[in-house]
C-alpha cells in the first residue's frame, strides 16, 4: 500500500541539527496480520495483530530525506500505551549530538577534486559519529588529520610531529597546537589502533573540535577573508578595504 503526503510531524534533522517539520512523502505497509486466539475448544479468546510500515520523510528545511521503520505488535505493549510503535531511522537520528559546521559543504565541494580523500574521510567521520561508531570515527579522524598535514607541509617529514612543525613554520598552526595535535589527538588514534582504546562520544568531539579548527584555518579562512573584503565598504579616500 502506497500513499503520498500522508502527514507532517516534528523530527530531529541531522543536517539542520534541530527538530524540524517533516513530511511523510511515501508510506509502504510491508507486513500486516490479524489473527484470532482460540482455546482448546475452538472458542475465540481474543486476537493479536500487527504491521510493519516503511516511511520516507522529507525535512521541510533542508529537504534531506530519511527512511523510517515503524512496527506494531499488539503483544509488545499495554493496549493503553500512548505510543505503542517501535521505530528505527536510517540514517540514525543524532539527537543532541554534534552539528556539522556551517561551512561543511563548502569544504567538501572545495576538496572533492584536489583532495578527494580529505573530503571522503571528513564526511565519514560524521557518518560514523552520528551512528555512534566512535572507534571508527576516531580512526578516520586520525587519517584525516595526517592527510591534511601531509598535503600542507613542505618536504616530506618522517614523523607526524615533523609535519606539524612544518605547518607551524608556514604559520598555519600555533606552537601550542603542536603538542595537543600530536600527543593528544594523533596518539588517541594510535591508541585505538594498537592499545584497544574505545573512545567516548565526548573524546571524539574534542578531536573534531581541534581538527575543524585546523581545517578552517587552512581551507575556509582564505574564502572568508575574500568574501569579507568584497562585501565591506571601503574607507573614504582609500583604495584598500
């Protein structure tokens, strides 16, 4: 059974980072049953029923879509439960989790060709984080950090600390960032790989904070600087912004 624009409801949107109004664009009932329950003498004592729906929902803000599994079985719940349904979302809803920076898509588009692996790994860090796969998110974040360092340092330093020193020489990071990026973040990825470290959501959040600060400085700040220079009015009598 298919239906169009069934109804609207409020649901967390991963892209918008908040609850937004969603439209149920398509609904499909995959399974449905209603059976009588009889005693040993064939007398009807009651019934059991249930169904399984698949629904496609569209965010009214960013227009992204997600898939929802909605199941009901009369024996799972008290008949007077206000919400007797079992729901699952694909991708999973990251309520209360990290929200992507507003320049996320700008960065992805900027690096799709020139630094394809950087784009892929950055997208996958969030995909893993949103699905609560924090170990995978930490490993991918480590790979992202090292790839960014390799792409932006001169020469071929043998150690990661050497790469960070090269970024510092180009004034892309501060001296205090070197120790944190190397001993805290890079080592956290190594601990995940070699020492059985299973990071928490909070730990991955701190790692992403530091990496995104680096991404913004290297890739987004020049774009922001150019945009501000184009928009802000010049001082009278001056040719410079």
